[in-house]
């Protein structure tokens, strides 16, 4: 139970530290923030585990009688799972495409909004597509593709091909279409 | 009992996930989340049964004593977290626009594609229209006189989204450029 308790305390610290950092500095890439904070909190989890007594001052003694290594790794795995869930909540819900659409609809209050008006919100004034305009350059920046400056063609790097193959295999296993 | 709980959670999760994958090939669900949730809920009684009768070696049982109830709690907790991980992985694969781009380039000739070709196959209009249809099917929004409105469920999700955006000081996708 100690591993579980420490992992939830560390998770709370992790989430708060990400939020505080986001308010103090201008964040260009949230993925870097989430992962670097996770890397920083990993040793803190282990320090907290070993620096505290077996019952963490509050647990009944019976709850503390577990193999230490098992309990330690169990708590760490729970922390990692929950960190992943927080990350997915941020990118999938808070920053998700569908929730973005819901937000645009809600902003119209009782007027409602047509499909065409929603689409217009995802275009820049010059008509370029906001989704493609940042995603493809971001894939190039993070090393998944290479964009030919002359032709504009996008080619997968080894990293991109690896990620794409895993995704394609997963789509086959789940029996999904192209999705997106 | 923690050992028993962990092994129970992992084995029951693997079993229902494999069954779910099989079902996806035999009779694909229209609503993937409801299908995953239904399979997860059906697996809950199995957690108790497997935990009760899991064949743990005597050594492991001696090294890891503890109450039956506490071990069962860990079994259910880890089983729930594994469900979350599975659902999240599923939606990474199914919903991600970026993942779709990578796969489209992978399947293109010489694994090279021009953005205009990608956009032709999967335009902004396609992305939005498809998502609006899914949101309508899942009762987050409704259409009245040709205009979209949030339903109660949609309003709730949007409020949670707005709070999260404030909390992490982030912007929705339409404002990122």
C-alpha cells in the first residue's frame, strides 16, 4: 500500500508542477514539458519511498507487510500509468480536435454554428489549413519526416517509418480503417 | 496478496482484451468505447473469481502475506488502470490525425507524399465532418435548423476542457496558429 500511496502523492506533485511551470514560462512544446517533468519526478518517487517509514506514518501495520521491491515497482508502474493518462487527457481531451469543435460550438451560445463556419475557424485568413500548417512542420521538427524544401514532398525518416509501421500494425490488429 | 492481486489484474485484463480484439474482427462494434466498456464491466466478476482461486506458489504466498480484501483491492485498481491504458492506446491509433498522416506517407509510393496529395485524400473538411458525425452519434451535439448545438453531455465535456486549458495554460487547436 505504501507504493500506491507514494505514487499518488508524487502524481499530484507532478501534475501541479506541470501546471505551475506552464503558468510561469512560455511553453512551445507541451510534450517536452510533460516528459521532462516526469523524468524529474521519477527519482523523487524513489527518494520519497525510501525516506519514509514502512507505514508512511498513517497506514495500518498489516498494510505495510509486502515485499519491498514488489511494492516499490508496483507504485512506480502506477505512477507511470497515471502519468500517461494525464498526458492523454491533456492532448486528447484538453487539446483534442473533437473537444476543440465542442468548444467552438459552445462559444456560439444559443446561436449555434454551421459546419462551414466551424471549418472556417480552422483556416488562416489566407485560406491555409491550420491543421496541416502546423502538424507537418512539427513532424519534421521532431524527426518523423523530412520535407524537401524544393518540392515540398514529405518523406518518412527511419523513426517515422518505425512509428508508422507500429501504427499500421495496430490498426490491423484492431481491425480499423485509416481513422484520424 | 499484492502478488496475487497484480497477477489477477494482468491475467484478467489480457483475457478480456484478447476477447475484445477477437470480437473486433468477428463483429466490429459501431461504438468502440461502449464495446470496450461493456467487455471491461463483464470482466469484473472474473477478477474476484480469478483472485480467489489463482494458483500462487507457496513461496510467493508466504513472502507476500496480507489481507484478502487488500489484495483484491489492488487487483481491481490495477485492472481499472490497465483498462484506461488500453482505451488510451486504442484512441491513439484510431483518432490521431498525426498518426494517420504517418501511415498515409508509409503507404504512398516510395514512402513519399506531397502535402497536397495528403490533403486531397484527407482534407480539413473530411476531418471536421467525420468528427461532427461521431459527436452527433454519441449525443454530444445535435443539429437544429442546420446549425450545431451542444447537448448537456457536450456542455459538460466542454467545461472540463475549458478548465483544463486554463489549468495548463494551453490553447485549443483552432487557436494554436
